[in-house]
């Protein structure tokens, strides 16, 4: 997780370190404000808008698909896959939009569905 002021080198480092292909962007109260995926960065590069000064706020998805702590694994899997453009990672938030973690398709399939 990173603040919206984080610059592209820090974003790339965080995505690489976590090895899930995305990073959650949070405010000072740990509330989810957006998500950046490796796809977003690749798109930035192909559009020739890649700069070390690019901030998370410039490229984050401000309205990402997200799930609550109460969400069932099977429902998450279906919602992640049954989209026009399926996603492989999504944030988990509490009822106040506070980030609790990230879930990946790999996590769901590895742990089994409930």
C-alpha cells in the first residue's frame, strides 16, 4: 500500500515486492482511495506517458472493484472473472472502506473456495 503522492519508481518497487501485480493506494487513515495494477503501468508506457515524476494519483483507478471482509471466496472469484476485462487482484475493505488486504485469484484457488 502506498499514498497517492507516491511516485512511479516506488509504485513499481511495491508491485514487484508484493508479487501480486497490483498495489492499493490509501489515505492517511488507511482508507482505500485507488488501485494501480501492472496493466495500468504497461498502458502508461505504451501511451508514452511514463515518467519517474508520475504519481499514484495520476494513474490509479479511483473506483476499483473491491470486496468486504464478509465476502465469500466463491462470490469474489465469480465477480473477478465474470467481467468484460477479468481482474486477478482486488482489495478487501471493511465497512468504512479501510483497507484490510488484497486478494488474488491465485490465493482463492490455492486456499480453496468456501
